[in-house]
C-alpha cells in the first residue's frame, strides 16, 4: 500500500471520518485504504458514478468503508 492510497482515502472522507482514521495506526490506515480501493474497483454502481464525478464516487466508497467499520 502506498502513502498515496492512504492520502487519497483520507481526502475522500468527510472531516469527522478523516480525523478518526488519522488517529489510527499506519497499518490500520493502510487496511482501510485497501478496503476503499477494493470498494471502488468492485462496485459497478460506483463505476457509473465515477464516470460522472470521480470525487463523488471516492467519497461514497469511503463512506461505505467507514459504515462497515461501525
């Protein structure tokens, strides 16, 4: 996992989620960023949204990952 993926994931989060993730260990941040990338790659709905608005697709994928983290 590159620092870039973690940075992109953090940028896609809402401020409250960004703060929560920034306070976690680097390993945990990388795990969440990997889950985010998987969400982006695997969901056809997000593919359609990505064509219209890449930032919106990234934000939606980030929201889904954080919702699963509960």
